[in-house]
C-alpha cells in the first residue's frame, strides 16, 4: 500500500518535533523502520517504471495462443526467445485461461483456451 505524501511529511514533522529516532517514529505510527529510511531518501513514491512491461509483442503472443493452443509455456518461450516466466506473466496479463475438457480428446485439442477481454 502506498502512503500519501501528506502522511509522509506529517511523519517527519512529528519525528523532528518530538525528537524521535527512526525506531520510535516507526513504533508511534505503526510502520516499519526501513520504510522511514526509504522515505527519508525519496519522499515521493515512484510512479513509473524505467523499462517496458514486457519484451514480448502481446499481439503476436495472442496469435500464437490461437494458432498453438496446446503449446506449453516453455515451447512458447523457445519460439519467442524469452524465459518461461516471461511467457507466464504475459499470458496472465492477456487473461489467457486454460480449462480442461470434460470429455477425453479424440484427435482434438486437449484443452480449451479462453482469452478474457479487459473491457
């Protein structure tokens, strides 16, 4: 949970006014000592990342899921030249869900693939 900047400023005002140490301030406000040290270094929270969310083109991944619904994540990772965990998180962002079929496969796909829309 991110604390507001107003609260962070108030914490340091109380710390200065009362002459508290980091430990005493943390106990007084019920937050961690390490949190106070981080706030002392950077008062405002970081709002953006310095890197893109993924190394994978999400449209290409969606096409790959539709073309190869039975592929394992490590197989997709080899095709996209990324790690299996990268594929895992990208599929999670896409909202891809694999459901077992209730009937045994007869030359058909062994799973049903659902891509959930974010709308």
